[in-house]
C-alpha cells in the first residue's frame, strides 16, 4: 500500500556501535578526497565568494539551540511483554529490512528491548515534547541531555491522532527552545533538524521547506510541514528549526521505500503540538473536534459541474447520521468553501482545521449548494478513537485473535485499491505468534470479507479452533492461519 511508504521513524535501535565500520569508510573517503585535491590551486571568483557568504550560519544556530535537544531512550521489560502476549519492540531486521550489513546488537536473554528517539525541552522546569510513537508501550523512558546527564522521565500524556507526547523530568534551569510560528513559514525557507538518527545524538542536518499543509494517508488531522532536511530513524520527536532559532515543527515521518531518508521528511507544526501539550497539562487528556463528513477533492471537472468559478473547497460525499454536520444541515454534494470565514483551498485543509477545534465550539460553514453559497451554523462534535480490540481483552487472554484495529480511511482504500478491510495497529497473543504485523490490512476471515472492527470481532468470536486471515501487506496479499482455540 502507498500508505505504508510513510514510516514513523522514531524508535530506532541504538546502533551507534554498529556504525564503527561505516565511520572508518567515511574517514577513508575523506582522506582520498583530500589527496585528490592536492593539485593546482583554483582561484575563487568574487561571485563565488559572495555566494558562500550568503549561506546561512548553521553552526551558531546549532551551538545556541542544540543544548535544548535531548535523546530519548525507551525500553520494555520482556517479561512484561510476554505476560501481555506481545512481541515487544520490532527487531532490527523488521525496522530496516533494506539495510544490509548493519547487524542487530545482541541482547542477552531476559534483557529489555531498547530503542532511541529524540525530543526537546519546551520549558526550563523539564517539560519535553516528542512523538507519541517514540514512547508508545515503553516501560521506562530515559532522557539524556547534551551535558550527558540522564533523567528518568514521566509520560504526562500522549495523543495518537497527532502523534505528540509530553514528558516531564525532575530538573530545573534547563535550556529551552523558542517556539516559532509555522503559519508564517514560507516554502523555500531554510530549516535545520537536530536529533539522534540511529542513536547518534545531536546530529544536525539542514534543508528547505518543500511544501506546507501536506496531508498524509491516515494522518489527515495534521497539516504536515514537508522538508528535504535529512531525517532518519531516531530523528523522530526532534525539533525542526527556522533560521531564527525557533522551533516550527516536530520531525515525525519520512517517505521511503528503503527505510532510510530519500529526500522527503514530514514535521508536525509546532502550534498543533503546543495545543496538545497545553490540553494534557491542563486537563490530562486531549480532545479534537469532528464534523462527521467524508470529503473529497474538487476537480476542475467537478467545479464546472457544480457551477463553481474554479476548483476549490471540500466536496462532501457522505454525512454521518447524528453527526455535527448532519445536525447543521450539511448534505452530500455540498462543497464546503469556508470554515469560520477561512477559505478552504483544497479538501485536505479542512480535517486539521476541524480537529484543532474544541468540541462544543460554534462555527459557521459556508457551503456551495444548487449553484449558490449558503451559510450553516454547526456545533463541533467530539472525535472518538475508533480503534477496538477484536474479541476484546477477555477473548485475547483466552487465546482469541488479540489485535487492535481501525477502519480504513477513504485515502487508504484508494491507495490500496480496497473496498473494505481493517488496519492492524497493535498485535498480541495468537495473531502475533502467527505473524500478523502492525500495518497489515485484514481483508477477510475464512473467506468472509471484513468491513468493520465490529464484524471482525463477531467473526472471531464464532470461531472455535483456527481461522484463515487474508491480509494485504504492502502490495501483496497472503493467507495467515491463526490458531485461536
């Protein structure tokens, strides 16, 4: 599936030791380059000198703001993982299938599974932001500062929808980052990423903002900042700085067919992350707004059909019963042009705007219907996490399937050319032993097509000994037999 090319890259195994050979090779290359450059001197022209002088000063930025960036180590007690029926963190081969020559560090029996990510201090009293997937399912979280001090961290809360987590360490007078305004950031501006790719802490890379408000499959609630700054496994959770030394985003995902950086990285805008932080600190939980509509892009052909002057807005293809949109009078075929006066240029712009609203907020929708604009008043609903455990916790404990799944988004269905199925988000028990993986799409059970998590639970509940799951993984379909009795 196209969606699987987007990789949350944070929990990288601590493989700095395994890089010894690579470092030697890099050093040798440097020596050869220096030897090759011992020929006649080349004069540097005035225009070339001026161009060099115009380059940004990344060194001062890194020296000034780098101390606020931290390395986050996470571990899982394997005995606890086994007791929960899970597999723990994925091993090196699963995380980096196309990285030959990088051995997985051996771990003695009973040793905790470990991983590495990045984060940054947002207040001097020890509040730290990172990605939710960096600390997901961790039994212990350790934060290491640039001065080598280490602290056990408490996870104050995390929000899976935006992939933001808030940590707290018992420290004071820490260097903290400055928060910038991602809305003012322009495409083409220089940016700097600092983090711990592959466990190599305080690594600095640079690039430019290559796009804004980018919607990714399965992450419609976040208007990602797209950059070409090199981001690799272990960078996730680290800050993306502008040239003023202000954080404008949290590095979160990469687009990759190899598992490593291929020129496209995506950061969560810092205003989205700070909203999550404030809610967690003030209320202990995060709430997101919801309209309850399925939308699609308005093409030029559709715009002409609906009588619009140009393509734009979000075309409503369906409205959920009893949702905020239904109560406001939104109908299939409406084109949402504005939300509280803010124009919707493309359909992907609407979901993050709605998700950022507080449930219960009053908003005005401007829709295009029957060839003219119409205003509707709506009361924003509450987003509910639809992830369910097929079979329930009790059934999983008794040897049933034991997977956490969610429905496919319209984008995922289109990308995978699917009409149904559910996405596996967490695996435990019988499914894990059989080889089911997070990210798999369960298409059918015993040849019965699966349309929803509820149907999956029902089909599994009826089985007594074993079931045959048809699973789509990347671009291939495979049958996986699972013993559940």
